[in-house]
């Protein structure tokens, strides 16, 4: 799924993380092992909500022009495993697109998610 968003993580890094997080050093993680590994990381990591929001916007804005088009929204939702019907896409854009230009800019995106 990460590669769908242009994020490349070498397989040996992933395998090393799994090996460290797995109680048996196996090639897989159980759900409890995953949560035991991730929760401390989430609790100690300094997060910046504005930076996270901008990063999310940039994932949707594939052509990096500062706007999320209907097609970019459709593609991103499909890549996340949440495909939308055309009517759902239209409704979502209608709710977010405050200036009615047919696309979502960063300020509209941040208002929608706040």
C-alpha cells in the first residue's frame, strides 16, 4: 500500500522491523505484537497536526499543483481501499469546495478535516 502513495521502503527494513517486533522473531506479527510495538512509538513521538495535515494533502494532490481534483480524490480513495461512487465523490467535493471552483485547495481540505 505504501508504494501506491509513492513511498518506497526497502524490504529488508520491513523484515528487520517485523523481526524485532515479533516475540518469536518470526516473519509475521500478531495483532497484539503489532500494538505492543506501535503504541509506545505513537505515545513518544512529537506530532505536529499541521504538518500531518499538509502531508495528507500532498498525498491526494498527485500533480502537486496545490489542488485536489475529483480524479485525484477518486484515485486516492481507491488506493486506500475506500472507493467512492460518483455521487459520493460529487457530494464530498460539494461539501469541501467552498469557492466552487470544482477542486479542493489546502485551506478547504484543512477545514473539512478539522
